[in-house]
DNA sequence: CTGCTACGTTCCCCTCGAAACCAAATCGGC
DNA sequence: GCCGATTTGGTTTCGAGGGGAACGTAGCAG
C-alpha cells in the first residue's frame, strides 16, 4: 500500500489527528466537543483530512436519540514501528495509527555490540513482523536507547553503558534503512510516554516514571510533556549517591544508586549470596542455570527465600531513599515503577513506599500513589510509537 | 491618581504589555518585530491599549535614517507592591510598571507572630513608601511567604515554619486591605522569578534557584515557567536526607539538609564552636552581640578564622551533595545560589561547585554554571512584582 | 529638490465563529 | 402504525476580525 505521505497542514488538523488517535473513531460532533473550533471550521478541516487520506469515513454510529453520526477514523493501514533497545534485549512492535500493538517481538541482545549489529537485528525483526502480514510497510518509527540523547538530532551523547553509540546518527541511519521518518529518545522517557498514553499515568499532568532494569533511570513528565533537560540527560538518577562511601561504581564515584540496586547489582548480590551459602534457593538456581539474574531472585523470593527477600527489600529501601528526595523536590502527582525488575513486584513496591512515605514531606506524599507500571515491556514500544506519531501528527 | 482599572482584552494585548514591561518604551515597529502580528492589527491593538490608559504615548524616537517612530510606554503612574516575607524579616518594595524598584524597605520580624501581626507590619511599610511620594496607590501586589502555597487560591498549606498561617486567606485578606489585586506564592519561587526577570537567569529556560536562608528551598523553572508541583510543595528540598542518621530535624526525621546547613543551623554551629573555644573570632563576636548569626560567621571567615571557614565549607559540601542529585535528575542549564547566606560568598560557592562537579554526571555538569544570584534581597520583591504583573497583564 | 529609508495607515480579501437552517433518527400518543 | 414533538448531527449564511500589500508620511543625505 501507499505509505503516509501527507502531514497535517495546520495546528487544527494536528489536534484532530491526535484526538482520533487517542479517542478512536469519532463523529464530527464528538470531535467538536473536544476541540475549540466552530462546527463549520471543524467540518472544513475534517473534509481536508479526508482528502489527504490520513482520515477515512467509518460508517454510521448508532443513534443516541437523534440523527446518526458519520464517524471518521485514522487511515486503517497506517503502521508505526516501536523499537525499545535495552541493555540486554530489544523489543520491536508494530502498531496501528491508534497505537494499538498488532505484533510484538523480543530478542536478547547486548547493546555493547554497537549500533551496526543492533540495527541489523532490529531491521530483521521489523521485516519479520512485516512478513507476518500485519504491516505492508512502516509510516514512521520511534526508537528508544538506554542513554542520553540529543533529542532534536536523534543522536546519543556520551552514553555510559553503550560507548560505541556516542554520536552515532541513529535517527538518520534508521530513517534511511526503513525509508520512513524516525524519532529517537531515551528509553526511560518512552516508557513514561507509554504509561501516559495507555497505562497508569493517563490524565496525570506531573509524574515520575522510575525504570529499574540493568541500570536505573527516571522519566520526568511536567504538564503532560517529557522534560529532557538542557543536555538531554534529565532523569539520569542511577548515579545519585544513595550510600555515602558506598560501593564503587563504574562512573568513578562511590555509593551510586545503580551500584547498590539495579538488575546488574541484584544479580551480583545474588551470586555472592549463593556462593557464600546464604541462600540454598539461589544456590540451586545458580547450579541449574550457571548464572543468576533478577528473575532468579524474584523466583527465590516468591518461594519464600529470606535472603532473596532481604536483597529486594534492601534495594527497595535504597531506591526509596532516592525517590523520596525526588518527590520532595518535584512534588509529582504519581510515581510509576517499571522496568525489568517489576517481576520483584510488591515486595519491592512495599519497600519503596515505606521509605518514601517515611522520608518525604507529608504534603508531598499525602495523596501520592506509587504504583507499578501496567504495560510491562509494552510501555517502551508504545511510547516509541507515540513519539513518532506525535511528530507525524504535527504540522510539517 | 486613578488606579489601574483596565485589563488586556485579549492575548495580543497581554503580549504587548509584557513586551513593554520587559523592553521598556518601544515604537510600533519594534513591537512588530517581537510579536507575530500584522502591522494593521498591531496598530489597532496599540490604539486600544492607548484608549484604556494602560499605555501612553512617549514622544518621538530619534531617527534611524527614516521617519521617526512614535514611542509608546506603559502608564508611568502604575505601581506594584512586592512583598517578601522571610522567616525573620520582611522586605517591601514599590516598582513601576517596568518592575524597576523605586523604593525598598526591610524590617526584622518573626513570621511566627502570625499573619495578623505581619500584615500590620507590611501595611505600615506600604503606607510609609506611599507617604514618601513614590506611589499614590498600588495597582497590584505580589507576596511571597516562606512555605508551600495553594497557588490558585493564594493560601499557605501546612507550612512547617509558620504554623499560624495554615489556611489563612492571604490573598483575599491582603487584597481587601490594599484595595488591589494580590497574588501569593512561595518565596523561593519569587526569588527564581526575580533572577529570571532581572538577574542572572535571563534567557535561561530551565534552571534551579537555591535559596539558603533560615531554611533552604529551591525554585524550579521549566521552560520559562515556575514548576509548583501537584500540591504546591515542589522545591522543598530542606528535608531531603543529606546525612544518613544525621542530626535530628524538626520534621521528625534525621539528617535533613536543613538540619545540617541553613542560616539557623549555621548559627547553632557557630554558637557551639564559640562556647567550646574552637574559635576566638566567633567568641569575641558572641560576647559583643550576645548572639551569633550567619553574618558573624561570614565576618569571621573573612577575617580568616579557620573554624568559620570550616563550617561554611562543610555546609557547602552538604548542600552540594543534594544539589548534585538534583542536577543529575533535572539537568538544568543554570544553578543560582541565593538567600541570606549569600554573604558567605565564594567560600560557600566553591564548596558547592566542587561537590556538584565531582558527583554529578559530566554530561549534566559539562556546561553548567553555578553562580550567586545578582539581585540579593531585591530578587524576592522583584519576583513578587513580576508575579502580579504577569497576572494583571493577562486577559481578564 | 530628489531620491532613499523607515514608519504608520488604509484597503481588500480571506478566514473563522455564531447562529440559523436542514436532515435524520427516536419517542410517545392515539 | 402513523404523525408530530424532540433530540441529535451536519450545512449554509452572514458578519466581524485579521493578514498582506499598496499607499501615504516623515525624516535624512546629497
């Protein structure tokens, strides 16, 4: 099929496209309720969108006591690619224009293999999804990388855990390969956008989204918009000091949060506990798999292993200490916990909550929900799709 | 004279008023360069503003090679009152419409005496300024209080250091007394607005403004706008844990930044040092005045007293630790240090800088100026005047 | 006096919003 | 079951408002 060529001609059309994306098929009347336009102007702009093909008629809606309305919807053939590059795995998904996930693949992969190898993988996965029949092509792609990004250019800058990517023109390269527009952002920001679009953070203006995976980061949403900071490194909380004179960290300092709690730190701690004979549960799993990850700790904790539970609680407490500071500072309306360690579930959440509620000001915590993300691994790819759709659904 | 009765009728007029406020007297052509309006529309709106009396003709400008332009300016008789209520003193200033300070008074006062007593004081100071002839009346007033504020209503909420103020209708009460519109905000936010308007933070979109006075707080500016948080307590960093299991704090926790460094903590430490005979310089000053404040420590440090220098350095290091975390999280383009302890000057600044540059990520600190505010005690009152002018120069 | 430049105003056309108007469905009464 | 009242959705008409360009005006330089 023909790929998306048109772009909204003005802010009104952009607004309408986003309403159709977020609200699904709608009548002109429904659109009119949500946008500040006269009915005549609205009709004109909808007609123009129909002409471009971005929007198509979608039949008559059921009557609600009067004349039935003619629904319109976004072109059903539009397809966005959402890519979430983690430290140790890649997620690729295809969505329609309403950002519903039509297909989703995950593959282990080491980001340190560099952009060329990773892109090969991503392109193969995108091709596989296309081959499965859910997409005839891609109208745009969003991609998240585990490090700071110079957002306007779509280029990673000084990413600690993916040194080979520094300055690599991710946006340009991927756009060339895929033949469609591409936007790049930090993976944590995309997770925040995902939970904002389709998860627990719907209708919350200011919130924090803590992603605990191999590393640890924080998406910051202010007034509905992602805050990226002056150099694109906002939310990089992994190297905030959690323990004075604590463990040495790869960054050169001591006591960084990430050195004390993260997927990587947890795996190290679990290994140590197993080898020192402090946990038979973990030792068994080590013997079975030859290595230990956060998943093993989660399983051991679920089986009631006290050492595993302790590791999780301690990590949660450390994380909670840092979050408590951020909550006092930022006064968010919601804190979302997500990322690979969500499997640790409510043990982790409870430890974090306890610490935050104890340490932050009552005024800031009084009405502050601290919850797990509800989209899991889909948050990142949905956020990525949302990123590119926000871009494409804006005036050219 | 007649007080300001008119308000801008639309967003264009609001924009023009703000341009005249920030840029001083201007010609229609100059305004046209800074606003996206046709020359015809611009002329119409300027004429309407002239009719309302908010704007007046200001003679002809010098020629720049062609026809001379007719300047316009904001009504010269407009007067704003800026009030900055600190924990231990009150600042009151009068500005013209361009927010230039025409008169400024400061008086010691304990905020814990409650709103009624403080208001009496403030009104007396406002009357004194008016009596001096610089104002015939006030067109609006901005007021800063040292605690969280429910911004839309202008009411303090659960302020720790001013318990008698909780829920007191500051905005309404003051508006009644002064007979003009009033806006209320946290004092730290106003300091940030002041430095943004007329100080070091001009033209910086994202910055932090750390105010170290009796307590310690932080104004957060995102995209040029003050971030107040969900419950108005954003920036309340005084109770972030700086020292695990550190000193007990009035808030019930231990190791809060404010318990280890602030005007109050510094005075306590200085007293202890003097009494323990660790500093003859401080002991002399204690004997002379019967008490010690941050000013004494500054003087002792200036005289080379090692204990005083040590106290400042240690405080700066503690503060720097917390700021380092905030910088990693927020990635600002500038950090401004202000408040009562600015007298400690570069000793303090150096300690803060050292700590932040050591602990934060290079990407976040690489191009990050950390500077002292340049407006001193005027920052708060200018910010207050700016707050009310922003309000009055917006469509009703 | 004659260009030249900059400033301000006038005129025309297009856009947009509000309201009247037209169309299509349900509901209720007989 | 028919018919009008009611409700909801969509279209047309009309007038105010705003942008662009042409035009008029005021100062400077030679």
